[in-house]
């Protein structure tokens, strides 16, 4: 009886998924909720205002992002306890998936307030659905570290992960990330690159990691946009080459006698492995 009384007097925190590109992907239920809540807590109010204007919705907006989540959460919780319902949205896709908001949701749950998901678009799930790789078990790793050394250490820890891996990556790091993935996981590891999902220049490509890296690097426009990388998990036939395997051993011998560029070029000719991947591996060995 106490729980029912709480639910009847407090508002509801709705976690509302919004489109990741194509505005037609928003659900009718999401539009209904956005049109009747007391306030919409938005990661970027300018971005969300454009979405609301497109659908003829006029509701108060409050900025809510990683830099003010701690300060804004008590304000929103107080409004929920006063009986107002609130919609939480991110810039695109499903809230809290690599976006702020978990502290607010956690505290609302702890206070016995109602939290309700309004499901919809999610770039991670969308990419998995078209990747052509196993999806029965997968792990989401978010964005890789920006610093090359930290990124390479992170990937070394993941090289033996058997589940399909999902990463997000930015346009200015996509090529470096792909080459680092190839160096860590093996140049023949299969992966799918999903770019600008549901948007005009949507691209989904399945290839080896080094094949994807070379393909993106070949044309500047392929580096633009938002990326989801889906990488096959390690298995008996997909394990990355261990230290001392043919490509790495060949490169190691050549580096004893030749400069980095020449060693990488010759190792590529001898092993059939991408020159770019071997060059990056050679640089790591030299440092």
C-alpha cells in the first residue's frame, strides 16, 4: 500500500529513445510522452529543440549533461517527488548508453520513484543487426582511449575476448583505431564498420580489420561521420598472431637490419599482411 501511494503522488522519470538519424524512427509513444511531461532533461537543448520543433512539440527544456549531472539531479528528483513527470533524452538514441544519466536513474530508483523506459533507436543494436557477425553474446566497450599508448594497452587486454566486441569511435580517430585493432587482434580478424547509420550516407562494410583500415584511409570522406565498430571475438581460427608468429617474426628480423618503412614494406611483400598495419607495429617495437 505504501508503494502504491508513492507511485500515485510522484511523477515518472521516462528514459526516452530518440532517432539516431532518420527522424521517422521515433515512436508514437515517445512523441506522446515528450508532448505531456513537465520538463525534458536534454543532453543538448539546441539539438532536442530542433527535434521537438520538427514534430510540433513545445515543452520546457533543461540542460542535463555529464558536466552538470551532479548539480541538476537533485533539482529533477525534487520535481519528481512533487508529482511532475520528466523525460530524459540524449542527443541521439537510447539514454544512458554511453551517455549521462545513470546517477539520476539510480537515485530515483533508490527513492522508490517510478522510472520507465520508452524504447527505440540504439546505434549499438542497429550495428549488430547488420554486421554479419555473431550476436548471441557480445560486449560493449564504448569509446577506446584517445591516447595511442592507452588505446593499445586496452586492446591488448581484449585480444582474447571470445564474445563479439562493439566499439564507438570518432571521425578523427577511426583510421588509427582500426590499425591499432589490426595490430592487437590480428590483421585477418573480421569486423564490420557501420557509419552514419540511418542517415543519408549510411555505410555498412564487413571485412578484415586491416581491410577496413585501408578502405577508410583511401578516401578522406570515408573518415567523416559517426562510427560503430563490431569486431569478431577471438576463437581458435580467429586468434591474433602471437609474438613470434610469421608476420611478427619476419618484421622483427627485418627491423634488425632496416629502417622502419623499409622493414614494413618488405615484410608486407613476404607475408601478404597490410604494409600500414606492419608499419604501425614496427613503430611500436621501435618505441
